[in-house]
C-alpha cells in the first residue's frame, strides 16, 4: 500500500474508504473511521462539491462551519461520475479499497452505476455503506431529504416543543449524527465479518430509520394503549420534577430530574426543606405528576435566584441528576472538557486556528487522531491517480482537461 499523505495510526490503519457521501450523516461516519487510522478519500467535483463546504457561515469564508471538522484527516479527489471514464476510474479505485460509503438516493446511485451490486462485481470483498434519506426499498425510496425533513418524517418533530407550540425540530440534524456513529460501528463490524468469511456486504442505514428507533417508547405506547403522546417540552410522562428551570442571569437554565425517592429527598434537602414540600400534593411521585404545574412554579421561584452552575453542583452532591443548559460559549470553556483535553487546536485555510471538534469516543490503546486541516477539492489527485492507480501525468492532465478530474 502506497504511503498516504495523511500519516495516521489506529485500529483501522491500512483500511481504505471511498466516500461518495454528502452532507453530514455518512461523512461523519467517515470522520470517525479516519480518526482511527483509515485512509478516507472524499470523491467530489467542483461542479458538485461536498455541500458542507457552503454556505458562508463563518465570517466571510466560503466554507460551512461543519466542514473543517467533518473533513479532518480525509483526502480529496476530483472525479465526475457523470462521465463514463469517471465511473471506470472509480471502479479501479474500488478494486484496491475496502469500504465505499454513500448517501445519495438509490435512483442516483443506480444511474451513476456505483450501486452495491455493480461494485461488488468489481470487488466482492467491498463493504458498502448506504445512508439514503428514507431507504433503498419501499415506496419512498427515491425521496431526498435533509435533517428537517427526516426529523419530521420519523416523528421526532411532532414530539418536540411545548403543549402550546407548533411541532418543532432540534436545531441540529440529530438523525444524521446518530447515523454517523452507527455507520462507523457497523463498518467495523462488517470488516470483522469479512475477516472471518472473506465476504463483503451491503450496510443500509437510512436517516429515517435512525430517527424512528429513538421513538420506541412512544410507538409502543400507541400500540399498547392507543395513546398518542403530545408535546410536553422538557417534562416526562411519568416523573416529576423533570424540567428545565430559570436561573440567575440572562437566559440561564438548569435541568433537574428526580426518578427515585432518594433523589427527591436529596432535592428537598438542597432547597432547605421549605414548608410547601411537606404539602401532601407532593408526597408521592404520582401526586407530584398530578400537581406538576404548581411544582414547577415553586421550583422556579427558588432557582431564579441561584446560579445554574451552583444548582448543578449542589444537586449532584446530593445525588440528584442536574446539569446546566449549556450554550456553545459554555462548552468551549467547559472545565470538564478542558480537563479531558477534549478541544484541540487545528488550522484550516479558510478559518485559521480554531478548536477542532474531536471524535467523542475513547480507545485506550489507539487514541483518535485529529489536527489535519481539511483538503481542497482534488488536492490529492496526484497521490490517488498517480501513485495508487499508476496513471501517467499525461493521462491525469488529459482527463483534467476533459472535465473528468474537475
């Protein structure tokens, strides 16, 4: 194997991944694989770049805020699959690779001739990870979608918000992040399977289904009880207190939950056992749920005069699950994350020095790698086409002029 421009080490050293994916979900799986030593090659063109390169969300840069972290440790080649020669060259690359990842619609993947059935003929040992919006089969198979669409379709948005609000969606693409972490783990499992059997496989991980799995209790509640759960904000159907409470300062909040009697007693002790706590309306969990509105108001009257961080610390010392409602400004200065050496500085051409968003998984013997800046489109053409595929400079130049490598 030719030495990669990105020298890494880890449990996946020597594994080569061809990433045909866009957006967040499946590329995040590639980010995790790259951080553990895999050589991940992003396939892009200037006509169809990874959409996370845009729009300009950091200052006046033309690079999306996600991209430097999402693409860290990866290589980039320019290859236009609309050209027959582009598809032929991709197949040559698949022959010497271990994994292919993609998240386009099944229709697009089939039209380009880079579907699993086609590529397994080129390399029967290839592991092929698909992350379409809805799935590779079924009546909605050719639907396209991003975070908001899949969060609506899977039922997440219907449960997010308060009773008096319209359906909401988290401000992040939650199914994408879930799919990325799941996808990386499934690729490793498939590599283990191949080691045992010599066979590759197709892994299907739709964003829609990654989101549906999170709604298990709500779906079972409907099946068993014909009950459709409603939006209840941060409350819980069975436990109280279970909410976020206003604290001292502008837009400062603390999340507090009590699931057991011991936690309730610890909670009462932190508040100094005020007289209202002895009211029979709050004597049991069932009574607290019945009188939750009043309970939350009374708790809020206490928390509003306390700092969120102080509440978190005193509650935790009393054995009560509690935590501040953190903002990005809290996270980048979080003493816990800093003590764990979580944030690492890196440099990207568009943004200069900035905190790198590491992979949030720890392996004791092979720490995850980070720090390499994101590549420009086609930055590693010479390495991939020249060294890996043995193409001459004349061939590379000719295909560049034809638009195949643009």
